[in-house]
C-alpha cells in the first residue's frame, strides 16, 4: 500500500472551514486507496487561543519541562479536533 503524508499548518486547521477542506484531502486519498498519515500544527497564529506562542505566553518564565509541555499541547488539541472532523 502506498502511503501519503499530509502536513497541515496552523492556519489550515485554525477554522472549521479549513479543517473541513483538509479532511476532504485526506478522504480523497483514502478513497483512492492510499494509506494516510496526517500531521497537524497547533491551530492558528500567535494570539489565537491554541497557537503555540499564545500558550507559551501563559507561563513566560516557565522552566524547560513546562515550556515543552505547553508547546506540545497546541498540537495535541489540534490533533483531537482534526480527528473529530475526520470521524464525521
């Protein structure tokens, strides 16, 4: 089986319309018989609620471990929301 890897940036998954558009790309590839790996960034840009820079701003003086957890949490939220979109 051939596998396609899609990487969707923050602005691609930052809105419902963007997530719907991205999910259509994934569905078309699946319908064509490809295996799919979808990678998503944190949603939006700085200032948006779940963007990495925004999350880091919640604890500007945090230590390395806390910063690492904050930086990864935006992607985790985005992955959950995008997975929900794909399940529809």
